[in-house]
């Protein structure tokens, strides 16, 4: 067996090990998850009454150079079980004991986002989210994301390969109901037979953001058949918010390769603005510039960011970078690369911050990003409000030795496209 074959086996084993570990975490979370944040009866009280003076000071420090109302979160999921009119949907497989890891993963999402009654999942989820964002002063807006079904290359919808669905109309309705909080991001699979018509419809309505999860939706961003779709996006100055790198939260089967950052050169070269979620901070992909080789997805993302022709077109979204399974490399690099800070934008990837088992502040201490005392204070904030916690963590972390931090412009509405 040659060295190249051994390398491939090692890479596959590493990916499998990672998937197994994450599935175990979801399994445990499904069994023991708690809903973090104060109860709805306490939400009217200020954070100052729910945390220690030290934790409150940490929040004030995080907000000190940010104008009230200007905070922006580009990555918030809306999940529900509306069986009445099909506004939201979750594959029945996700609740089946025949698929235990998927069942417990779903339960962990539900419990951590405040869903106690599955028959009222949609209002519970949204109500909890509204409470969380309104519970701290100076909050800004959340970009809430639709998610289309998986579609095959021939345009047919594939329910078996779809884990959940959130309709564009539901997302838009929520943005109209809560205009002080929500900004809509539609999701239109480019292989749909009516994709261009639907994209045009939402473009005319003024919706600027389009959400893709290529690994889980089966979308090849480099497919030339999508060019007319990109042309409509450019026409309406729409922005593609896409996952990049390995996908863990939604099952991706054999389509992990579609998270390769280099595939997005096609829309970028056509002048479409692209936001890469998580800065592709997890996984490895084929290095399309060097056939036969692989590279970390994050390194491929940086290669694109370092290409001068993508200045003003390509942005990195920082959700998940402080999760234990993505550290320490990407977060250290992003802190250090001050030349990229004007192209980084904030995202929480809610409800993931509410899933306590993937949020390990001890890991932040281990890598010298925060102190032990800061960890104690951050844990207090987490129990009050996981979305606020996610923001304060990112404003608190600093590169060991040099002290570089993420500046305010990363977190405000004019910090992105």
C-alpha cells in the first residue's frame, strides 16, 4: 500500500471519528439537555438583575463601542413542525427510534431552543427567540434563514435526503411581524424547475439574502447551469449566505465535497457577493488548484480571501469558531489577521449556541483565549441568554501573547455586505 493510500485512509478515519464523537455528543445532549436562559416570566427583568456585577460588567465592556440597535447576527435558523400548511417540516426519520442519533440530535435542538410541546413547536421556537433577543439592551437584528428541500440535479424534490424545511413565506411573515428584530433570508434551491421565477419574485420584494447549505441540499456552486440564477442575484444585489467546509449539524451523506470553498469562485467571478458561514473552519476538501491533493477547508477559504479580485465580494461569517471541535487554529488566525477584519461578519448559528454540550468554555481557557475568571462570568451569561453569551464570548476572546481581538465593525450592520 503506497503512502498516498495510507494518507487517504487516515483522513477518512479522522472524519469518521469526528462524526462519531459529534453523534455521541448529540446523543448525550438529547438525554440531558437543559433550556438555557431565564424563564419567560423573568425576561422583563434586566440582565443586571440576573447575573453578578462582574458578568454584567463583561457585557457592558462588549457593548461599549457598539451603538445601540446596530448589532447584527447573519445566521439564525428557524425550525418548526407546522403540519397544518407546510410552512415548516421535519423529516419523520428525525424522530424515529430506528435512527437513534438523528432522534436524539433533533431532541437536543428542540429542548435547547425552548420547545416543550411539539404540537406548538413553531410559536414556542419563535417566542423563545424573540424573548432572548429582546432581553438585553442595545440588541440589533437577526437574519433568519429559510431552508429549501434537497433537490436532485434533474430538479425533483427528494424528501428522503431532506432533514428539515423552512419556507420562504414563513420567514418573510416573521420579518414583517417583528421588523425590529428579524431580517429575512430566503432559500431557493437552484435546481428547482421554478428556481429563477421564485428568485425573481423575492428579489423584487427587496429580500437581499439567499441561504444555501450545499452539503445537505445537494448544490454544486460551480455548476454552469446555475449561471442564470447568479445573474438574477446580481441584478437585485442579492447576497449568497452559504455554508462552507464540513457540515455537522445537518446530515450530508456523500455531499460533503459540495462545501469546498473553491467551488464558489464561479459566483464570485460573476460578481455575486458571497458570505461563507463559519469561515469554512471545519473539514478538508480537494485542492482544486493542485489536483490529487487535499487541504484544510479553512486554508482554501483564506486563499480566496487573499485574492485581491474578491475584495468587496467575499466575506467570512464567524459562527461556530469558538466551538471546541473547531479550535484552536481558525480562531487564532482570524484574531491575528487584522487585514481581514473588515470582511468578517457576525453570526450565532442559533440554536447551536443553546446546545450546551458543544459550548465548552474550558476549551477557551485551555487555549489561552480567555481567563478562568472570564470563563466563570461567561458561564453566568450563558445561563441567562445563550445568544448574548455567543456575542460576548467573541468580543472577549483575544490572541494569547499579542492580545488581538475582533473589533466592533465585525458585529454591526455596516460591517458586512
